[in-house]
C-alpha cells in the first residue's frame, strides 16, 4: 500500500493506494479539507478503482468526477487530488 500526501492551498490531502497490474485496485482518501456533499469522497474513491495508474489518466478520472457530480472542494482542485494520488502511486512503485 503506497502513501502520498499533498498540501494544497486550503488543506492537506492524504492517500493510501494499492496498484495491481498498473491499475488502482484500492484507494482511501482522507485529510484536512472540505468536500460538499461529504458523501462525495466515497464516490471519488469508487470512480478511481480500475483506473490506470498514470498521472494523465488519474487527472482525467478526477476531472470527470468533478464534472459529473458538481462537487465543491473550496480551495482545492482536481490537480491537487491528482498530485496526492500520484505521490501514493509513486510510493508503491518505488
């Protein structure tokens, strides 16, 4: 299980991620940030399961999640979540 974190403008994002055959097969996102509605965090995690572990693919999935759900994350952007996730993936693969 890889661990990654990223300090964004309005909070800290922490990620625990497991990668198998270049795909995300487990992910847990936590930290010190706000997401509205709050249940959306589990939806984000679910949307990433099975995603390719590359930065661009992760960013596309996170942006698609934002677009589909209209989630609000004050002071946080898809790129911030992507950075934390990719750091976790790098921890697994290093």
